[in-house]
C-alpha cells in the first residue's frame, strides 16, 4: 500500500490541534512549535505533490478511499487534480506564514492555534474531498473556528462581524447543500461521489442545468464574496485576528471560486452558457464597486478587505469568460491574489500592533520608521495594482485578454477597475508610508494585538520577516516565469471545457 | 428474565426510590450518586440486550430490532437525565426520591410503549409514562408557574389520550382485535374505507402530542418554562423519541405503500418547522426558546418519517439518537447557569466564555449541532434526513427544511453571541466551577457530537438495521 499522502495532509493539522489541546496552557513555546510542525508537514507534502504531478494525466491522481456509509452513497474519497494541487500549496503556504506571523501572540495561545489548525483542516478537506458529503462538511468546518477567532481575538466591531459572517456563509451554503441533494437525485447515481459524477459523462437537461447552475453560482459566490453578497467579507477581515484574516482572504474565499470551477462549470455547461452574461456582469461590478469602496476607506484592514473583494471580481470574470485562458487566469489570480493578500494582512497586522491604529489619517511616514515592513507592503501593493514582473500582472492580463475575446465592453470596464486599483494603492502608500511620521496616536482598544507586544516604531527583524520573504518569493517567481503555474492548470482547465 | 433486563432494573430502581422516599433521614447526596449508577446500569443493560429478540405475554410484548434500538436511546437519555440531576436547586431535598422515582417510571412506561404490540399494552405504557411526567412538572418550588404548566400539560395530554382511545375503539370496531399484527393483516380490506384512516389518524394523536408537533404543540413553551430544566430536558428528548418510535410503528403498520395521509404529514412537518423556528426568534427565556426549537426539531424528524421508506426512517432514527445528546447538552448548560434553579434568560448567557470556557464550548457545539452546522452530529443527521426526502421525491419539503435550518441558526447564534460577548461590569463575572462529573459529561458530549458527525458509518448501520424489519 502506498503512503497516504492526501490523508496525511488533512490529518497533520488535526493531529497538531489535538496535541495542542493536550498541552498545558503555559507551554506556549511548545504549542507554537506544534502548530508550526503540523502546518509544515502539510506544506512539505503539498510541495511534494506539486513536484510529482503527472502532467500527462489531467484527471484525478493519488486517489485514496477509506470508509463508506453503506446505502447512502457516502464515502471518504480523496483525490487531487490540477485544480486542487495549486490551491493546496497556496493553503499550506498561507498557513505556515500565518503561524510564523503570530509567533509573538500571548493571549489564549492554546485555543488560538487549535482553532487556526481546525480552520485550515477544513480548507484542506474541501480541496481533497471528492465526495459531496465530506466536501460540504469541510466547506462548513471553517464557520465554527472563524466565529470564535473573530469573537475572542478580534478587534473593532467584532461581535457584529462574526455574526454577519456566520449567517452569510451558512445562508449561501444552504443553496449548495440543496444543490448537492438535487445532484444526488437527478444524476441517477444515488451517490454523493463527486468523482464518479465528473467522470461519468452525465448529461442534465437544459432546464435543470440552468437553475442548478444559478443555485451553485449564488451559493459558492457568497463565499467568494461576489457582489451583492460580499459585504460580510470586509467586516469579517477587519475584525479577525491577523492569521485568520490571511487564511480567510487567501484560502476560504478561493474555495468559493474553486467550488464553481469544480462543480458548476463541468456539470452544467449549458447553464454556464446561459448565465455567462450574469457572471461577466457580476465580475465587473465586483471589480469596479469594490474599488470605489476602497477609495472611501480609512481603515487599512478595510482597504485590504475591499481590494480583496475587487480582486475576487477578476476571478469571477475569468470564470465568466468560459474560455481556457480565462480559467487559467482565474486560477492564476486565485493563487497570486491569495499570496498577495496574505502578505498585505501580515503587514497591516504588524502596523496595528506597533501603532495601535489602522486609520491611514493617523498614520504617516511609516517608511522612515519601519523600512523593511514598508517595502513588503508596497511590493504587495504593486502586485495588487498589476505591475508587470509581479504575478498580479500575469493573472489580470490573462483574464482581461480573454474577456476582450468574449466581450470588449466588459474588458474595457474591468481594465478601468484595474486603473482604480492603482489609485487606491498609491493613495494608501502616500498617506501611510511616505510623509512625516505621525505623532502620538490613540491607544488601541480590545484584544486584536495578536502578534504580541511590540515596541512602538520597532521594525521587522530578520526572523520575523521570514514569512514575508516566503510569500513575496512566490509573487516574484510567478511574475517572472508564469509558465510554472499555467502548465499545471492547463490540462485540467481544458478538461473543464469538454462539455462545451 | 434476561430479556427484560432493562424493564426489571427500572422496576427495581423505582421500588428503591419509592422506599427511600419513605425515609425521614434521607441522605440526598448518596441518593444522587446511587441514581447516577442506576442510570449507568440501565444503559449497560440496554447495550447488553441490544441483540435480544422474542415475543412474550401472548404476543403483546415484542423485543425486535426496532424496539431494542429505541430502548438504547431511551436508556441513554435516562442516564443523562440522572447524571445531570445533581444539586437540583429548584426541587426540595425531601422530594428528590419522588423526582427520581417518576423519572424511572416514566422511562419504564416508555420502554413498554416501544415494545407493545397490542393496543391495551400500548395504552398502559403510554399512561404510565405520561402520568409520571405530569407529576414531575409541579414538583418545582418557587412559583405557581409550574402548577399552571402542569395543569396545561395534564389537560392537553389527557385530551389527546382521549382522542387516541376513541381512535383505538374505532380500530377495534373495524378489526375485532387489539393486536397490531392482526390489524395489519386485515388492512387490505380496510384501506379503502375513510373511517379506517380517521381511526388511524385519531390513534396517533397522542404521539403527535408527545412529539409536540403542530397543532399539538401549544403546551410545550409553557411546560418548558414552568418545569425544572432537568425534567424538561427529559420531556423534550426521551419522551419525544418514545413518541416518535410508536408513531413510526403505527405508520408502518398501515404499510409503506399506503400514502393516504401523506399530505397531512407534509403539512404538519412544514407547519411545525416553520412555526417553531419563527416563534423561537422572538423568545427571551432560554427554556421557552428551546421549546420552540424542539417543535421545529420534531418537524425535521417527521420529514424523515413521511418518506415511508427505509432511508427516511433510518435517517429519523439517526437524528433522534443525536438529538437526545445535543438537546440534553443544551439543557445541561441551562442547569449549570441557572442561579438557584431559576429560569435563565438569554441575556444571562453573557460572558459565559470567560466564566467557563468549557461550558461555553459545549453550549456552542450543542446549538450549532441543533442548527445543523458541520462537522457536528446534527448536520450529519440533517444530511441524511434531507437526502432521504429528496430521493423520495419530497424536494419542496427538503428545500423548506433547509431554509428553516438557516432561520434557526439565527436564534441559536444570538445565544452563542451572548456567551462569547465580554460581560458587563457587575453581575455574572464570577467564574463558574464545574464538578468533575460535569466536566466529564462536557467532554463526552463534545466527543459524541464530533464522532457521530465525522463518522456516520458507526451509528447509521445500527439505525438502518433497526428499521429494516419494517421492510421485510
């Protein structure tokens, strides 16, 4: 029997979580080491999957199957393909850097890392599960730890944000849940086996495809923060502690888009064609609307949060083109945006810990005080505005290019949105990072200072910037040599289009 | 003798509790300890007699796969009820033996109820359990609300039993027998008669009452508010499961292809879920809220039953089993928070996470499980229920049920939010210290909810096996 890599990826964070719960509260060093080891194992194994990926074989690989529930079509089936492997790698990178970023945490350390590991195991579960029961189970696993992380360690209007987030996510996923039941019934398989469903060449009639597609589009779209169901996400990020914001913005949102690509597109090609104008419109509205929202924000976390919503619009637009280039671009954007937004949140969290404020009007001259941190923020910001040479440019280029082939109007509008992103990023950089250092600022309220006490004005030291280097290296490498990534997803995205 | 292990032990325990109620110098603490051990013994005997099969007392009493599975759930509920019945503040020490006595006879009545294959035996079991419960409600001290609740419970209960007896008499008139098997054998000649279906519906009214399904739900909020939390927890779980079991037996007696009353069940299920959830949204008292939530939960259970196939029934039994654990866990938290046994309003949950993180976690998991949030047992149970409904063709019912679980999430979330909000200055900041038994119970609840949620392959085959006998 071969080594069960996929199960190990899933179990490593869960095992670390259980071990952490058994450790004494005061042994914070051990707890942090356990968290790092748990997420590190998943990272190494995901990297191994990337290296050993079989490019000739676009369908599922590494299939593992364990127990089943007889008579109900439920089984614990894990498999990966070109869609899930990059996102697995993304999740593990974010998790490792999230743990590294929070090394200085002092408040209720044990529960914090246990919940963070639980959260990430949910993300791994969604990406690995090829059974709809477990897919949905893991899809929702994130809700409980997220609720607690925001409520206990969050800052600002955290109770409101936690409730809003939970209600939105569960309302959205209720549609997905219903959709899965219909699939179980209508496919004639009477099984929740997603792999069999995708491999099985099952054709649904056009009417069914239309309404099922919109069901999944709204259901998954809520998690992907698609307009008009996006408003939970900036509130949620703004209140969540740093590592949770990183994971949520980079990974959980991506899972929504992943769900659309995984389930809705290959199963309902006619539905996708029917709703294509809607997807293009929603994607464009997302880009433009969220970009205008960013310009009005003063809180650094809200700025990053809304820019994240705006960037998810690019993903939606890429999916909406229903072309292979568009899908590649969407996948590229998911990966690159995930890394970038994690880097931004890591920097913002650090700024909040040192300056006790995130209001850009109270900040200023950060570059003089903390040059190393500022460089990372600015580089991530430049990725966000699509500077050539960094990965954001490649993703946006692919998506906008393919949008032009489908609809020049939406292409132009989306391009305008990207100009807006340059405006808001440069505005933040000018206000917060250049200029004269601000004087004494108000003392922060609540917990929220999740990276622990840091002296005012202290810059990132060498060891604390490891996660930032790690994240930035991906932005740079993929920006210079995007073929590394596109080779990966190309086979699989071609497969998605076979029904068209 | 071994076949009646559960019934015998319950009877012996009842006699013991009765005897101790006669003593003047009663050691309440020792009695409570004994009660917990007694609950554990009953649970163990239910596990041991799980495989027993047999027909007794001239065919009136049968141990079959279904009855043994239900008895296992009943014994589990009984055990939990006795375990969390330590230091009850709102029942005086001198009434404590009676309290345990009536809990025991109620459980005994329910075990008779689920094994009865004869209308008379069934009626005896039903009344034994019902009267014990009627007596438990007014035992609470402090106020007259419990008396009012008891009278409401008694009147509605007796009225519904009366209707049931009328239904039984019609059934007897139609078939000249009181044996369920013989009634079932004579069905082919009866199912065309309207009067049979009227008799059938009237016969199950008492079980709809036990399940607190619409339109026989109105007693629940007042009784839950008036009774003490442990008793009410027992009524909302164990009594409900017993009612569900007999209801399933009756529905299956009429046969799974006779769907005359399907429309009735569908409307009752939808009305119970919707009414329960919408009313729960505006409640301020925790037990009242749990009453409305349990009305809604009964609606979910009915969704499984109305499928009338093995999938639906096994889903309902699975959900019933996990429902006992999660609902009792919610009531357990109420008993711990309650000050001197008084009712708990939702605002009193404020700051629970800083008073006792473990209790707050149990509350959160229990309520999320009731709402159906993965990866908890309640989610998996609902998944089975809704799968069964969709694959049996009840797509609209499943959709309404899913919408209802999203609605329900809101009021559960309000409680959880209070528990995780920092406390105000002043009251309720003192830490809550849990006894070792309570801590153990908390860990057990967390474990059960997680394991039953993640690994449905353990419990589901048992539930499926218990109902497979209805489908030959």
